[in-house]
C-alpha cells in the first residue's frame, strides 16, 4: 500500500482482515508512506515481489507515489485510490484500470469498494 494517512490505513486493514476470514487466505502487507520509500524499497525489488498495489498519489513528504515502477506489477492488480479525480485519471493514463475514489467523509464505504476490487483480483 502506498498510503500515508493512518485513518485510511486503519479502515483498509480492517477490510483486509475480513478478506482473510471470508477467503481463508493470509494477506501479507507492506505499507509505505513516502515517495522515497518507494524508490528505496519497491522500485529496487524484483518483479512479482508484490501481488497487489494500492496506489495513492500524494505522500506525507510532498512527493508523489506515482514514481513507482509499474513494470514490476501486473497492472490489473493495481488499484488507484486517490481522493483527487485528476490523480486517478493520471493513473489511468499510466495503464491502471482499477480506480476507487477515496472519500474522506465516508472511509468505510471507500474501504468496502477497495475490498470488492481486491476480491475480484484474488
């Protein structure tokens, strides 16, 4: 997960727990909160290291998570989760087909939509 908001992470992790129970799977999570962590960890990893990517756009350091090397991912397993429609459009232009608009006023609904997208993937 490339996400820097702890409240959003909390709500998403709750949904991941539901997925584990419903599908009898074990989800292993990596959560990064800054663009430089993406450069240091994700972009230096081997293709296939991560199965699913939740891709926000802005990070806590004023940078962009869109610096991620998408060639390391199956783009059908990347979900853009920005609260800014323009940033989700940028992700679509990068070849991302799955988009869930983050709604800070209703994070539980947002997290449920992300859950449904993940269920389609797994």
